[in-house]
C-alpha cells in the first residue's frame, strides 16, 4: 500500500474540540459499490459542559477520495439521524460498528487517497486534523477487520462478478483486491479487463458455462460509459471464480455502441402517476422533506426532485445488473402545482402512492393521470424546460 505521508493541518478551531472521548463509530458496508459513509461520535466539553460531537465522512474510491465532510455538535438524535440520512441515505447499506483505531485508520486512508488523486480535502479540515496525527502503520489484522466490516458478505457468484467488474472499470485497485486473487492488481496490470480510462458500469449480463474440466466460467456482457471520452462500449469478459474470489478474467471482445443502441439496451418500463397539488408548493415540499428523509434531493429549473433508493444493494445479486436498479421511486414537485411520481415496477409505484396517501399531503393531492411507458421518461421531463408533464408528453409523441 502506498504510504504517502500527509501533513496535519492545524487550525484555530482545533481548541474547540479538545478533551475528546471516543463514544462510537460506524461505517456503511458499501465499499464494493465504490463509496462508503463513516460516522464518528465523540463526547467533548464546551465551556465545561459535555456534549456530543458527530463527524460524517463520505468517501469516493474512484474520483475524490474523501469527497465531503460534515459535523454536528449536540445531542439531538433526530438531527444526527437527519444528517446521516442526507449524506448516506442513498448508499443502500447497513451501518457497521468500528473501533476508534479502525475509524482513525480509515480517515487517514481516505485523506491519503485524496492527496494521491490531487483532490483538495473538504473543509473545515481543522475539525478532523487530530485524526491525522499519529499515523497508523500497515497492520494486516487491522485492515482485514476493516474490510470485513465495510464490504457486504457476498451471496452468489453473480454478485461477485458484478462487483469485480465494477471495481475493474472504476480503476479501484484497493476495491478490486477485496474480491480478487488475481496477480498484478497492485502493480496496475488490470488492463486485461478495464478500459484505459475509468468507466462506469451501467449494465452487466452474465451467462454461466461449464468447461470441459468441470470448472465454471461466467461470460459477462458489460455496457460501460468511458470517462472523459463521452463514449459507450460493449465489452465481453470471461471470468472464473474460486473460494469466493475472482481468480482469472480475460476480455474477449469490445466495441463502441451508439447512444441509440444504449437507449435500447437500458430500456425498461416506467410507471408514472400525476397529481395536482391543492396547496402551496413550499408547503408541499416541506411535507415531502418530512416523509422522504433518506431521499437524494436536487433542485432543477422547474421543480425539486426527490430520488428514493432501496435500503440495500440486493440489485447486485442478480444475473442482470443495472446501475439504476437501486432507485425505488422518484418524486418531482414542480413549481407549477404538479407532483409527478415514478417507479420502475408496479409494487414500487403502489408503495409510493400509499406513502403519499398516508401523509399530510393525502388530503391535498388530486390524481389526474396514470401512465405506463415502455421506457423511462420522467427524468427527461425533469431536465426539460416544460412546466406541465402532459404538455411534455404531447410534444414527444409528435416527434416520434
């Protein structure tokens, strides 16, 4: 492991978090997805009064290292949960307890990766500078314990192959080492599988074959988007596994595909319900904030989007993996009195509708239309300039 030493940043606020006492730490078991969330709980004293100090770290293995950091001083559990949901709610993992030493090691490791990537550490750095002191050296037992906690227990060879290819295309050597016994990973020799640049795995379909010697091979058809090239590739890879690890992988073919072909490959049904909102848009958004606490929220030109994710990453444990199968439902509150709800399965759209009916919004929502589309359209509407969903549908019908 590359041990580039980092420089501890001292700041004027450091004295405000002295007399720390470790209480607990937790990490999401989502490392194989390429991202993890870490929360550390300390007890500190301000003006002699003990209180909680909670630190939240979001780590991206492929691009940023330590991507974002937030903190909360206080003992309001609802405020702590709200911050945890806002930062980690979309990761789909369980929070697993860590020791203080494990938490410190991870923060140091996150910061090292950021520096190797040339990415500035998030502010305020002085709040977590103390965690970078007394650098923890290589400890195989410590690392093994951490890996067990931040990597979900694999349930099938399908899941193993999907994660292996995700980490390969993401140029994530550390993550790749957690699911592979192949030689050459640490030295960077993963070109037998990966693209020259980092890539995102959008879809992966696995076929299983029994070889003449009785061993099993998995042939994967991977649709990837290559970073920096704005290019999609379809790649065939043969993978062999043993003892719950990938032991060999070889690319068999690869070629570029058009955006039209990509759209066909990613095509899937979408179920949409449109409501007229008989209340102020701000009031409706406040209720949505209350009932969609773990949703990823984003502001757009004509409204606010709430993206609700599944609470686990079971979508990886299937023969066919789709990147956006972790999305449970979408809620788009427009600035013009419409609430559009979308999902990719009937049970999911029914669950989304029930959630609204049971909320304070139930009395002020009037359903005006229901649709089943052969391919998703809701996100296209979100990114468009249209104010009305049905006007948007009329125009795209006219273009077909």
